[in-house]
C-alpha cells in the first residue's frame, strides 16, 4: 500500500474540515454579535442611577440605607 493510495482514500475527510470551518465562523459571528449587543446594553445601564440619593426617597429594599 502506497502513501498515494492512503491519501486518495482520505479525500472524503475534507468535508469534516469544511463543516468545522462553517461551525467556527458561525460561533465566531455569534460571539461578536453578542459583544456588540452587550456594549449597547451596558451603554443603556450606564444611564441608570445606582442609589436613591438623586430621587430623594429611601430605598425599600434596604430599610437601613441612608437617603
């Protein structure tokens, strides 16, 4: 058995590499889109207040919190 015989029989294995490449590109694009959306979510969260000091009322969740 020659190496050329083995390699010609292994030509059907190229489809596995192509499928793996398509899966990788799909996952990569999914992660990239999730990072872009996370940036938009973080930008919206940046505008939220962290305490009730700006509203002038006491927090109902933390009764001992100072206003």
